C-alpha cells in the first residue's frame, strides 16, 4: 500500500513512498518455499509489455496511478494489484525477502534510486534461481561454488599479465596478496610460489625499511602490508627472513605521528589504514614498541602504540561509521581497519567499547546490508559491491568478540549473528560468481571478475561460513593469538539451516590478519625465536 510522507522543508509538497505488501520471511526460515517461475513472457496470463522486472512478478502501484491532488493523497490507501499467475517448474526454499522488491520503495526518482532499481532488477533472476548461468541449484536455490574455475582464474593472475596492467605497477604486491589469499581460501597449497615470490619482492624492499609497489618506488604501508602477508602465506623460514625486521621497525618509527596515527609513507597522508597496517606489522613481526631514533613522535615520549586508539576514536562519524580520518565520510573499509587495529591493541572486549560508540557502529554497519540483494554497500546511499563482503562482513566477527562478555567474567557469547549470514552467502554464490570460462568473482552481475573481488568475496564467504571466538590468551603479549574458529552453522544451533552444500565451504581466514587461520601464530612464534634488536 502507499502512504504519502510530507517533506520537512516543503510541507505543501508530498513525497510518496510505496510500502510493498509482502510476507517478511526471516532469512533463516527454511519453511517458506518460493516457486521458480518461468520468465513472465513465457506465462500465458502475463502482460504484453513484460521485461522481466521483479515488479511485473509482484506488481505494485506505479507513479502514474497516484492521485495528483495532494490532500486526497493523504487520505487514500491503495491495495497492491493481484499477482499474475505464473507457471511452476521447480520449487526452492527461498525466503521472499530475496525474491521481491524492497518493502519500502521511494517513488521520488533520482539517479541514485534508478541505479539501485537497476541492480535489484539485475540480481533478481540470480536470487530467485531463474538464471540460466548455473546448471545446478540446491533445494535452497543456491548454486555450487565454481571452485575449479576460480582456482584456474587465480593461477592465471600469477602468470605474466597483458601490457595494460603496467599502469598497476605500483600495486604489484596487492596482486600477490589477493591471489594467494583467494587460493588459500579455496584450499590450494600456495607454497609452490615461495621461491618466485621471494625473488620477486626482494627488489621492492628498501634499505630504509618497508616495501614499495614496484622497482625503485618508495616504501608504502599498503604495499608493505600486502607483501608481508603474502610472504607469510607461502610459508617457510626463508620467506620470513626475507623481511628486514629491524629496518621495518625504524621505518615505522619515522611514520609514527604525534597525533597517535601513522603516515602511509614518508611525507604521506595519515589515515586509519595506516593505523591498521602499522599495528598489524608491529604485532605480527614482533617488533619493539619503543621508537627508534628519528621518529617525529619520540619527543612526546610515545611508543608505536601510544595514542593509536585515541586516533581511531576520532575517526568515528556522527552516523556511527568510521572515516579514513577525522571529519570525513564513513566508509566500510575504514570500519574494518579501525576494528582490526583495536583488536590488535588489546582484548576487543575492552578496546572496542573504550574507543568506539559500539551501538551506533553496529547500527551503521547493519544499514549497509540490503535486501533483496543480500550483499553490503560501502557507504550510505551506495550500491552493493561484492568486495564489502569482507570490508563490512569482516567487521562482524570482531564485534561478536566485543560482545562476548567482559574479559574478567568470561560471560557466554551470544549465539545470534549480528547480520544475515544467509543473505550474504546468497549474494556471493548467486550473484558474485563469474560463470564464464574466465572464472573468478565479481562486484555484481554484469561486471567482470578480477583478483581484488575474487579475494574479498571468498574471504567474506569464509566469514559467513565460520564463527570466531576468543580463547584465553597465555599471556598479555599474545592476546591476538586467542582467536579460534568453528564451522557455521552448527547442527546444534537453534533454527539450524545450512543453505549451501558442504562441498562449497571454504577455508577459515583469520578475522584480524586476513590470512589463513594458524599462520599468524606460527609467524609470531618464529619471530619471537629470533635475536632481539633495538
């Protein structure tokens, strides 16, 4: 039905909003069944101008049916038109949340709303198990993970790339990281790339510490983060020994600022990415916390972590989200960086509520998951994008840890998910896979796959398929080692319903370091065994 809503600034002009009449099924419900209809053009009683839109399967009130008189619009209520009959072919257990238009549809058309409608229309056949791109759907209307196609796609990413990729020379370490992480999530042994990776990144390391993106380029925290994590994934002492840890510590000391944050490069910008990347490098490589000579923050009697939590706190916006730096727009990727940084600084049950307004952050993050798509958008009024399956999907296990009870009384963790795991799983497997010979994963239907999205959709899928909990650390210095995963959903959980086939489960990826589970512990233990320096 349709209700008029008055604008706050122009009370005489009405802003009409359509509320779709529909059953709001719970995403976890396995009792509701949704038919797989043929295309509306194949049904005998469908309208003659069908184009396959969801609205033609579940018709509502169109804008030209609204009365022009504003006063009568305030009093009149319309019922949705009855749905046209469709021909049943196969029945799947798909909640109507994923097969119908959103319950609230703004009839004030803007460029943003039109693009959003286009995305919903594009995703509709994939979410309702009507797309002919997949040859198989299980009883829940979810296709298989096209594992072999994605594995082949990833291996090709580590071969010589076409000439146009030269423009991405400064991002070379990211190609290594995205591909090795994706292959690891898919269950591949990436140690076969150890020698190649070590020889490739050796020239990227500067004698002053850190790694650049390409030969002769200055060190940058983003490319250093990607390079170090790539070396940890291929494994072996030679890979870790390829990192000049002392020079890394000296370089990070020069990046440390008196406001508590870190520059991304010498003379570069200070933002929350730097906070996370620097904290990760310090913790993972077991670097000294005191500052080396030449640090601009040394006069403040700082160490590498001094003021870092306060800096992250200043990046939280009035919406509740996290911005790249104070007084800018909230963004999903920065939310993950902030949360992961605070989890490295200490027990998240203490650090998160100390430095962040957790309830408003949860509210902001929750608002980024859309229906019917099921995926996440990175900012307010933006479209869903598969990469946020990690950047926002990866925030939830960190918040779960925060809400698990205080470190002192070890209260039992809550069992409910803070987001819809089912919705995210449906978006990734139904909408995120490139089903062509190319393979890989993508932003959304109609887009090409690439290494970036392949990595972060698989990491997001891993997060949805595993539940993380904090274990009691053996000592204060090893707090970050207290993470353990278990497969999810568990059969003992209330309302158990696994919508994906078990063969489509991917490996667990550490929620803070975003590399396979177990690797951070081994790297830290090895670095602790090495000769100390200062």
